[in-house]
C-alpha cells in the first residue's frame, strides 16, 4: 500500500512530511494536485482535511481514500459547523479510539460484517448504552460519507442496533433530602444541594449561573450559560445540551434571597465547585443512612417531586428542558400513576 506522505530530512536534521493531495479534475480528466508540507504527520493530515473541505472543484473525497483520511476531513467539517466542545472532543478522541480496526482500510471497502465484528468487540468491554453511543457516532460518520459521495450505501442499514436497557431511576423524596441536609455542615454546600433538588438543574447549568440570571421579582432563573467539559478542563459556554435547555426555571420563594446573596459575590460563583461536587456528596452520604445517589439524581428527585405533586408531563418537560416530550416520557413515564382505573370510573 502506497504511503500517504513522503519524508524529507532537512540539513539541520529536522523532518518534513510531504502530502500529495488530489483536489479535483480538469476538463480533460487530468488530476489537479497540491503539495502540503508539515512538521508532523498529524498537522499534515489536518491541513489536507482543510484543503479538501475548502477546494472549489466539483469533485469530492475519493472513494479510494482510507478511513483515517476521510475521518480527518469529517472532523474539520464538524468544527466548521460549530459543534459543542464536548461533542468535538468525543469525535476527535473518545469515539475515534474505538476505530483503530478501520483506520487503514478504504471507507468504501468496510462491510456490514466488519461492523458487526467491531460491535461484538465493543460489547466485551462496555455496557450496552456505551456501545449504542459508539454505534450512533460511527453511523453518523457513514451518513456524512454518503452526503459527500464517499460511499453509496451505509452498511449500518444491514445491522440490528444494540438495544437500550432502561436504567433504574434513583431519587430521594423530599423527606429524605431534608434528612440529608442535617449532616451538611457547610452553608455553600447546603445551597448547592438545595438548588439542585428544588430546580432540577444539571450540574453544568448550576455552575453557569450568574446574578444576571436571577429574576428576584418573579422568583425565576433565566439560564444563559452552562459549563462544558473540554480537553483542558472546563469552560463557561452559551451552548446548552439542547436549545430547550436554555430555559426559565421557577424557584421556591424562600430560596431566592439565598441565591441572590451568593450569586452577587462574583461572576459564576458556582463554577469553582464543578470539580468537587461529587466528592462533597460522597462525604455527606457516608454520614447518613440513605440510598446512595449521584449528583444527576437530584434532577430525577426534582421530577419525582413534581409528579408526586400532580404536575403534568408536558410541564415537567419544560421545567427540565428536554428537547422532545418523548425523552421525558421515556425517562419519567413510569413514575406517573396508572390512570386506567380512573378513566374507567368516569363512565360509571
């Protein structure tokens, strides 16, 4: 197999990697070629990917290109489309770690049997939900390849996707939460857990709060920022999980003064606690005899409390910021009481 680049050694001993790139065809059928030079192979591949995306020729990526070269182009396209830092991190690194089987294979030569073998290997190492995520990511890449005419058929159409096993929801009742608060001896920690329990905010949404988000007169939070995980740590971002996540959240009247006092201390005062919330929770759980829950389970507890107080499923969807009512039903539908006997009684 021909190498994708040539190596040139300079007089000072440094190496340069030279890529010969086909960027299209002339009217007479001859190829239009361009040379890309870089100090590293990785940098060279990124330059090639950008060149392929910005070319003006009517042709697209070759069907003979290797998976790794096409995927480099896919990464650049995702960057240009403004995907969130977390999504890009997954596409560039986390998901790609699982694709070593395909890296040096032509995309057009990957068959359904190859993907099935790949899925079987994943299932030996990961839970079903993780396998489903990796399948969806690779499927998205192949769909992108179809749009860019790299392949004619997405081999995933011949594959039965891994079924999702609905996880058991963990949550506390309001009485259990009040029991938990008795062992929380730090006022700031108490405010963090209380806000999570009575608003249903995600961890990142809480840490993205500022005083400008608090409407004191209406006892509301108008979410505008969230915390996103990046390769270098985390950052404050205006890009939420879904468009519906940037929402208005009602808060208890008695909680408003406490949030106001804390939020006015500095910009995004909860941000510092993003890294430490889990360890705080673990510590306090060791001091009380309650079911073990995670930070995200405070959100489930909030929804359970709303349902217990008679709030309808559509309002719950709005409060938690789901993009689709199906997500709310699939996640929390089992918590709603069976209404069939009630409907029967309507006609007595």
